[in-house]
């Protein structure tokens, strides 16, 4: 009967949360489900607090379930309200952050706040009603099983509770010494937090993989197809791969005959149970194997957790020419940065993301000669664009259908530089004039694409952290290397890397708001400054456990860690409030502060 009550309450609270998500326009996704998983524990705990207090009063005083419920609710109603106010105050500020990180926080905040509010309402209404209705009366002192496994468990639990109470009593007798230990714990918290590796979101196996292929400038489509056949031959032999689709003429670097992109679909996750069969592991293995193809730069990529923030995991860097040094100087700075990155043990697969400068045929027009021959620049442009590209002329009827007439120079007539000079442009008299009469050609090297970022000429660079390093360490290393470039060059982060930097800068503000919200809510609720301070002092003890667990498991300080840390702040405050609420009531009944604290700690163990 005691377990049936929380079992009934939890689904009702979650059902209310689903209704609130529907009203707010949120969907069921990883973020909302993550919040649901966390909040189930809070909802269950609220119901357990009520049931446990009712059971304790019946066992100690022999009251009926109805009378025990009334007395229990008189004792803990204030604590439930205080806990609810504190938890809601902790999670509400998350909803007001902006950007991508704000969207993540907002969904989590909506789940937590609505679930906690429904849980408190049920703890004050439905749970007491169920206790008074379903529980059976017991005689004073005869509620616990004496024999068998449950008897052994009850004896061990009672002995542990008494041991805990004696430890608390010894701590209270030597408060000054333990305050020094408390200060040392705070120092450990600060030290561990500063040394935690940072990232934005952990990598996820999306069930797909991308392969970006880039050949040297000027490479033909036939060379690109040959490389893609080699890539396909390797990829399809991997046991994790289900299928592959290749696209020629396009890649993340740009468009051209020397670019290609492959979309690789992996088998179902149930068929890839080992870590070595993940998308990230396959991408790393493919990178090593395909690097032996000397005719192209091939980069297998694992998609990022949030597709809208980039094309692949890792960092996205923009090198900017802020001093107006020119394209050649920007290209030299980029190559210098890539050279330094290749020597860094922290970075891996650092690469330019764009089309390299390629040979181009430049037509130089003698304006004086063209003007003397009566050839305008519009006529020259028309001749070149029509012959090399194409031009729509008109439509003509053919077998009952209208077909378009498109003119273009025949392929053999536009294959060599001299062929261009044989083209004719019409002068002002309507006579054809060959381009050779006023133009010449020469080969130059020029940019195939130009990139600007925030108004500055820029180069796109991507990469990832080496094995054993976090993305935060990779970002710091790139910033360090960029500071060694000549004056006039700057950098910006974009995509997921930018969001990671913003999330890191906002994390301390987030924690500060959470602690401030707890303090102000308790100060208003209890009309006291000492009670909120006592609650806040418990928070570092919960945080140190989170930090040690994260450090020992090798996890990073990412968005999920920040959300979990906010949750720990709320839960630490919740446990402290329950003890303080009981101690405050016992002190009002005439007990000393130490006796009230010991009794409350024993009751809430």
C-alpha cells in the first residue's frame, strides 16, 4: 500500500507535464525526455516524504491513518511549499537565456517547472487523500517487521540512522574544526571545476556519416569519379555500413569538378553494439585508410548532435583579415596557422574548408582598340557569355510541342585559349569583329571562392580535438596559435563552436542566478536571513560529488553537465529545507538548537 501511493501520483504529475508541453508548443525529444527522467525522482520524493511522515506518526503514536495524515501534513506542508518554491526558482531563470543554449535550457526548464508544480499540488492534495484512504492503522511501535530479510534490513537501517546521528553530534561539538574542512571542500570544488574539460554537447551516433572529398584545383570530373570509386570500395566493405550515395560536383567546401560528397547510411544501432562500431570510430578508421589516396583530401565526418550548428563534429574557425592585408597575405596566414596546428598534439584533422586558388584564364582587353573598332563592353560580354555559357533565343513548334532554342559555341570550338580569341563581337555598325583584334589571354592563379565573415575577408578552417582532449581544449589551442599570427589578423568562432564559447561564458551567470534565486525565495518564505544561508551552505557538498563523479568518469563540462549541476543545487537545497523545517518546529516546541538539529537529522535520514 505504501508503494502504490507514489505509483499512482507519479503518472498523474507527468500527465500534467505533457499537457503543459503541448500548450507551450514543445515536442517530445531528447531534451524534454531528459527532463522527464530527472523529474521522476523529484516527484517520487515528494510523495515519499508525505507517506513516510504519515507512516512514522502512525508507528510512533498509534494514530489512525486519517489523524496521522492530518498531523503529518501540519508538519510538512510548509516544507513542501518551501521546496517547491526553491526548485521552481532554480529552474525558471533557465528559460530566459537566448540563442541555441537558451532553446536547450528552455525546454528543460519547462519540463522541470511544470512537473514540480504538479508534484507539489498532488503532494498537498491527492497523496494525503490516498494515505488516509489506503493505509491501514498500526499499533504504536509495531509497524516494522522483526523477522526475515525485512527485519534484518530494518535493524541495519535503524543502526545506520543512529550512527549518522552520533556523527552529526560529534561534528556539532567541534564545529570550528569542521568549518575548516568545509572551507577545504569549497577549495576542492573550485579546483576541480577549473580543471574539468569543457565542451558544448557530447558527440552522438546519428546513424549516418559524411565523406567530404576535395581534389586539387583544376582536377576534372573523371579524376573525381575515380577517387569516389575508391572511397566507395572501402566504405561498402565496412561491416557497419548499410549503403552509400555519392554526389559529384558538390561538397561542403564548394562547387566544382574537383569536389564530391558521400552520404553513408550505417546499420541499425542494435547491430552495432560495440564502441568500435560507432559512427565516430568508423570516421576515424576511414580517415586513416583513405588518407592513402594521394589524389585527393578525404575527410570522413560524423554529423554533429544539432545539425543546424554545422556539418560535422569538431570546431569551426574563421580566420579574418582585419587589417586589409589582401588575399595573398590571408592565404599565407592560413597556411601558417595550419602548419602550427599540424604540430599540436591537442588538435586533429585541422583542414581548410573551401576551394583552393586555381589556374584561371584571364582575358585582357585593350579598351582603346575596342573603342576604335566600335565594340562595346556589353557586346564583348554577350559574345563570351553566349559562346562559353549559353543563351536562350526563342521557342519553336516541333511535332505539336514548343521547344527552346539555346545557342552555345560547340565544345571543340571553346577548348583552347586561342579559341576564345576567334570569337566575334558585334560592333556599332553590326559587323563581327574577332576578339583577337583588341584582346589577349594569359594564365593566372586566382580565388575560386571568396568568403567574408562579419564584413571581413575570411578563411574557413575546421578540425577536432585529438584523442584524450576535449573540444574546449581544442578551442583554447586554436586561440593560442592564432595569437602568434602577424598583426592584422583576427578570428571568430561560428556554428557549434560559437555556442560552446557562449555557453561557457554564461555558465557562471547561470549558477549565480540559481543560488541567488534559492536565497531570495527562502528569505521571502521564512522572513529570515539565517535559514536561507544555512540552506545555501549545503550546496557545495552536493556539487563536490557531481564534480568528482564527472572527473572520474572522464566526462566534460557541457550543457548536460550544467543542467545537472543546476538540478543538484535545487536538490541540495530541498534536502536542507526538509531538515531545517523540522528543526525549526522542534525548536519552537522548546528544544535547544542542537537537540532540534539532531532530531531533525535523524527523522530525515
